[in-house]
């Protein structure tokens, strides 16, 4: 664990801090939010890979790592006529972009080996799982290589919020997000519309604006035109749904929660005018798992270009080139090239005999890596759909061991399904990951049972990951403090000799595949410009 | 056209009236909204068909119409051991639940014949197109018969709003919905938070509530903690998206619109605390078109049970049974049964020699049918995705000839696509439908071109429908005024002799397939209860 995490752990994550973060992010990741606060941006700038024109003389490139950054580098350089070798420690392409399904095996550092035994066709994206519509680079590759996409339901008004730490009648009770939104915003609109009517805005708004503003609040908050009261709205759901004939006929409306109870509950932390940029509709997932993206890129590389199960152990440079000592099945080998693109996570790279300059090494050490955990629980029945009409989306919880339970956006109305039982970060991820896989599942099940009566009885098997304990990652993603972003990071965007760093950590869209792709595009372009000079 | 439509047309639909309706409904259908105002409910009550136990003696049922109501009646009664005959005027099952694809042909009353010539695999759901997650009855059949579903993207923050009739710099400009939401709600939150801070709520809120309320507004509206100002938020989008390295690095933030400009534009009509009940996420569509639902039910009926291309011309009853005179290819035939379930739209039924009681006939006449039009435009390039990053959702417009342009929620990143060019209602539907198919397309293209520069150049072919001009429908759906709902409707829920009415019009979820299914379930149950008595 890096400085930052320790810092966060020792500062203590107060509930309010956690909720603010969780809330502000539309419920994704506390640490992603932390990253935002620390100067990480969100969104993806480049829509297409660079055009690499001309034939360089020195054209042998060794790429370290066959995650998305390494694969994109290899593909674009190969297209431009480079001779590329990719060294990958794992036996498959994609790095973090993994999908666990039957037969997938993972041994965490100092942990048990898990052999995923989901039913055929079921899987969990235990790494990246969703793609924002504006991540042009990621979507460039899905389009180019025809990876079929389906919508990822990232925001479901019908899904529950479950906060235990507040007060009042809504604490510890699953409440549908749509109810909370309708009521909190209904009351807020009522209050503001009435104040406005009473003249409270007269100093800042003309008569015409004021009239339209009240009209806006009335429509937005579903207020009664007559008296500007909020007394509920069909959009928050019915007590008895409308139907056929005269019974149920029009159904029975539901009554709103009390403002005071809502304020007590803390559930309002989950409401936002707009979701954070990278959490906004529309989001996608590849059909049959995120691994389909790297697999598709790898299929479009020449056979044998990627050397799998081959670990980088030593990197050396001379003014003329780069040599990389690797080990495969106990067999050492040395690969020589003119250039190197290194996409190994900095958490791992700093443990390797990399021979990089002291300034570079020092800068690398300033990037902290996030502890992150996920668990996929196979359920023999899709009770969330069948019993609760929740189709996809998240159940946001105020317990940071869990954070959110996510319901799958695939296999609608099927027999079984794999749901995400927790998505935890930082100290909580560290804590939960100290448990055995079975104990992690038990923790997830105990919690989920509070929300869904059929949780435990439907459970069949689990697969969990703690990325900080995964050998070739040692963390979920890189995090830069403001200070490191200002000092260390810019240095690392420059080559050290003939070696260029690429990967999600070399971007302001860290923790996203687009960060890996775009940093690869950027470094490949720079390398090419230099190679063309001779 | 029925009373109601004429009423609406002659009252004149002011722009405000239209916008209110459009806005309140999350942008669906003015007349759907009109229906709501007139006492139509929204939502769906029954999760499963009735259990029909026991063997009735008189068990021959003739079902008129093989739309969803007729099909569901036939299926459930067949399961319960009834001898069922279904009479259907069209050559295919599904009634309104049609999908236009290559080879589909439609001749409107007094209109040209359109032969749909979309490319293979492309289609438009020119009738029903989306299924709310709480329409349990519709979802019952998709699940039971394994009709694969995919998400229908009904709310896309990245999509445009396009209002021409307002004032100021935002009038006549496509503006992304997320920007409008972030800014309108940001400013509203700022105003209310500041008023609250200044003590404006002190009479109605205790100190603790006040503090939390301000905290809520700060988080919800993305206000600065320091001074409660709203100055934009990443969630509204960037001027330059964040990316790799140091350039673009963190990207460049965007500046909010002015509150006054937003109020001038009228775009705020499209913002709501929660979407209307039947427009809420999650929504579905069957893979490969809505027709897959009725086709699946029809496949599960005994061969030959549905007599296609057979028109009901006369219905007669005696104390002992029902006879239906039908015509097929000029050949008359009479079908005798113990019971009749009639799912023919009332707009059509009242033109048939039905022999029903005068009170019944009078009540039927009180149901008005909505003029509704849709057009599907095949585009040779998915410019909305490629040029604008809009993946599904709607472009809401304040021109009631158009209302909304809908981008397809299928075929993501494909070569071509069919988008919905307009969805118009009432007098506007009547007006537009008076044009030839080619002229309707021209109208849609002229309008779309104002929003998307590549609209016209990408256009290939169109298919349009005006439901009020479709022979066996004569309108999109039934509409009840408050008065008719109170007097006529209840009468029609009772059988007239041995004839039971079913169909979307016999529900409070009219204009939705669930209304058809649930009224079928209800009438089948009543018929069975009576048949069991002897
Ligand atoms: C839990 C989680 C959730 C996420 N969610 C999302 C999401 O929803 N959407 C999204 O777009 N992104 C998401 N991300 C981020 C995304 O996974 C990463 O940004 C991206 O996959 C990183 O790609 P990369 O090529 O930079 O690194 P990696 O994928 O880690 O690739 C590095 C490669 O180097 C190899 N390697 C390491 N050491 C050696 C060695 N010594 N010798 C040889 N090879 C070595 C590794 O095996 C690996 O293949 C998520 C990540 C995590 C962990
Ligand atoms: C434009 C539009 C959009 C819609 N959008 C949605 C949506 O998004 N989601 C949704 O769930 N619902 C939607 N609906 C509503 C949905 O289509 C209907 O509620 C439902 O399909 C009606 O089913 P039904 O069986 O009651 O009537 P129909 O489907 O109309 O069935 C009646 C049947 O009777 C037959 N018939 C008529 N006259 C005769 C005769 N003389 N002899 C023999 N047979 C005859 C007809 O051919 C037809 O098959 C939409 C409808 C329209 C028009």
C-alpha cells in the first residue's frame, strides 16, 4: 500500500467523508472519488489513435505488459511497420481487463487459490466492468474490432438505497431511489417555490423570470399548481399499481416520506443534479465480459507477437538500445530492441531491477496504488428481478465494507445470475481481503441478507478478488496526490532514455481503460516522432 | 377521430399546454399525458395470469382479434382446457405490436401502400417500442416464452434538447440535457442553500435539519462548500476532456449557461425530480423487435387455432351462445361458441354489426381514439453515435409535429441504423399524416437537419405509420374522459350477454401492452368463474 492509502487510513475515514465521496461519485468508488479530489480528471479526450506516418530506421520495440495499454501500443506500432515483441507475465492478454468464468483461476499473494466454478455462461467482471459513452478510445477498439456491446444499467430509480447509520424510520430499510428523489426534490421545490412566491427572490429576479422559475419548480418537483404543495407523485411508485377494469383500475397512490425522516436517513447523499462525468448514462459493457476487448485486440496482432507467461526481471539501456531479461518456465532469455514501452503498473515496476534513472525511480514511488476488492456471488435465482423488479443498477449502502451491491445488466429474466456482492476500497478493502475467500463470501451474504430476504438461500458460489494482493498488479489503479501530480507525474510522461511509460497511471483518466489506451496512443506517437528523427 | 381529439384540437393546444404535457411525461406523448390528466393511470398491477381451476361444461370460446389481448386470452384459456378459436383480420399475430422490416407492407386508409425496404436486420417498432420494468404482465410473457430482452435507453443525459420557440442564446440550439440539468438544478440549489443559510427556513426547520438540508443542496447541486456558489461541475461536460499525459492532462472545464438564458429557453420543461412512472429506468425492448412477443405467444398456441386474414363482420348472441359471421377471401363462414372475448379496438368494433345492447353501444362510443404517427428513417451512418456520442435516448423538441427524435437502442456502433424521426399525436398527427409517405419523410428530414448536420446526407429510406389511418385500429389507443371513465367504462368491464371486452382500452394502463394483457387476464378469469357455474 502506498502513502496515500496509509494516509487515508490513518486520517480516519469519517462516515461523512465517506458518504460525501460515495455520494458525489454517483456511488462508484471512494478512492476514485479520492482521485478526483487529488486532481484526477474524468473523461477521455482522444477519439482516434495517432497517424504514424513514414518508416523509421530503428524500428524494434519491446512492449512490457499485454494489458490494454500494451495491446494498443503493439497494434498501432505494428500497423506503422514496427517490429514488436510483447512480454506478458500472465498466460492471457488484458491485464486487469479480466473476466472470471468457469475455469478461471486466481492465487492472491499469500492467499488461497480460487478456481471459479460459476455455471457455464455466467461470469463476473472483477476488474473493469463499464464503459462511459465518452470514452472514445475504448469505444474506438470495440467498434474497430466488432466487439458487441450492451447497455450497462448504471442508474436505476427502482433499485434500493440501504443506509444503516442514519436515524429515524428509514434507517436500515431498503428504500427505492425514485422515492427518495421524488420526495427530497419535491419538498425542496415546494420550499423554494413558496419562498419565491413570497418575494424572497425579488431582489435577484425580474417578474417574468420569477414566474417561469416557479413554473419550473412546479413541474420539476411535481407540485400542485394550486398551492405549490408536494404531496407525492405517481413517479415515486404506487401502493397498488394501476391495472385492468375497475379493480385495481386506477390503483392506489403512495404517500411521500417525511422530509425530516429523509434528512435523518442520510439517503439524500445519493441524489445529484447530474451524475459525475464518468458515471453518466449511457454506459456499456461488452457482451460476455470485459475480457472481450483485449482478446479482440490480441487476435489482430501477428501470431506469436505476445510472449505469454514470460516475466520481465531486468531492464537495461545503452545509448543504442534496450535489453530486457525475461524468465519463462525457469528459462532466462534476453530481448534486445531499439525502444521500450513499459506498461507494467508502477506498483510492480518499482520492485523490478529496472535500471531507470534515480529521478525517475523516485517519481515512480510517488504513485500510490489503491486497494480494491470485488466479489461475484452466483445466485440460483434472480430474486432481485423476480421478487423486487430491480433489473440492473446498484444498491448503494453506507457500509464501506460493501459500498455497493450491483445487479447484473445481462441475462435478463434468466434462471441464474452473478451479482456483485461488494466493491470496497482503501482500508476496508484491505480489511476484507485479509479474510479467506469463503469468509469474504460470508461477509457479503450476511450483509445482502439484510436487504434481500432471498439472498442467502439463493447463494451458490463466489469468486472474489483483492487487487492489491494480485501479483502483477499490486493495486487496483494508480493514484496521484496533488503534489505528486505536479512534480513526479510530468517527469514520468517523458521517456527515460529509450523507455516510455504507458498505462492508466499515465493519464488523468486513471482507473479507466481509456486512460490506458490514450496514454499508449500518446507515447506511441512520441516514440514514433523520435524514431523518425533517426 | 373521437370527441376528445376534436376537443383538444378545437380548444387549441397552446405551446405551454403542450410543453407541460410533454415535460411532465419525461417527453413521451402529449396524448399519453392527456390520458393521464383524464384519469388514466400508469403502471401494471398483476404479476401472473389467473389460475383457472376446474373443467367447465360449456367451453367453446371465440376470441376476436389476435393482438396481445386476444393472444393472452387464447393461451390462458387453452391451458385451462377451453376449445378456442381466434379470428384475426390481419395475416399475422400481434395487432398493434408490429415491427416494420424489409417486406412489411402497410396501406393506410385512403393512402399509398408502403413496402418497407430497410436493409436486412434493421427495423422500426412503429407501434409499441418499450417496456417499463414494472409491467409485470408483459414481462411475464417474455420470461415464460424466452423472448430475449435488451435495455431501451429512455433517458440519456448526453442527448440533445432542441427548443426553438423560446428566447435567448439557447433557443434553436441543440443543448445536451446533462448541461441543462446541472445548471438549472445547480442554480436552484444555490439559491435555496443561500436563503436557508440566511435564515429563510428557520421558522420551519430546526438547526440540525437546516444544516443537513444545506449539505444536501451542496452535494446535490455541486455547489462550492466555501460560498455555496454554483460555477459548473465536471458532470455537465468538459470543454476539453481529460486525457493522457500533461496535454490534455486534466482537460478544461466548461462554463455553465446563465440562469436567465436557461429560463428564456424553456428547456427546463424537460427536467423532473423523477420521470413519470411508466417512463422510468429500467426499460426494455425485445431483441429484434416488439413483434417477438406476440409471435412467441402465437407459437405456443395449437396450430390452426388462429384464423388469419379473417374479418369479423357480424356478431349475434342467443341465451345459449354466440355466433360470429366472418369473411375470408370473399368466403363467408359462421363460427359458433359458448362465449366470446372481443379484443377488437372500440374504434373498429363500433363500425361492425355487433348486435350488442344499446347501452353497451353507447358506452363504447364514449371512448375516443388517439391519432398517432411515427416515422422510421434509415440512415446509412450512425452519425448520432459517431459525431455526437449520443447512444440511444431521445432528442426532445418543442415542435409538436416532431416531439421527439429517438435514437435506436440496438445495433450499437453498427454501420447503419433506423431512428425514429417523429412521434406525433392529436391534431399534429392528423396534420402530418395527411401528407404522402415521401412528404412525411421530407418534413422529418428538414427538422432533423436543424439538429444534426449529417441528417439529410445520411438518409436512405423511410417507413411511416399514422395509426388513425390503419384499417383494423383507427387510432393509437383508447382515451377516456373523466366523465366517460366514471360512467361508460365500468359498464364495459361487465359482459354484454356472453361477450366480454378485453384490450388495452379496458384498463387504466391504456396505450401499453400491459393494459391489453391484464384486461385479458381479468376477463378470462371472470368468464371462467361464470362458466364453472354452468
Ligand atoms: C476493480 C476495478 C474496476 C475497474 N473498473 C473499470 C471500469 O469500469 N471501466 C474501465 O474502463 N476501467 C476500469 N478499471 C480500470 C482498468 O482496468 C485499467 O485502467 C486498465 O485495464 C489498465 O490497463 P493497463 O494496460 O494500464 O494495465 P494492466 O491491465 O494492469 O496491464 C499491465 C500488464 O503488465 C503485466 N505485467 C506486470 N508485471 C509484469 C512483469 N514483471 N513481466 C511481464 N508482464 C508484467 C500484467 O500482467 C498486465 O498484463 C477498473 C480497474 C479495477 C481494478
Ligand atoms: C404508436 C404506439 C406506441 C405504443 N407504445 C407502446 C410501448 O412503448 N409499450 C407498450 O407496452 N405499449 C405501447 N403501445 C400500446 C400497445 O401497442 C397496445 O396497448 C397493445 O398492443 C394493444 O393490444 P390489444 O390486443 O388491446 O389491441 P390490438 O393489438 O389492436 O389487437 C386487436 C386485434 O384485433 C384485430 N381486428 C380488428 N378488427 C377486426 C375485425 N373486424 N375482424 C378480425 N380482427 C380484427 C386487429 O387486427 C388486431 O390484431 C403503443 C401503441 C402505439 C400505437
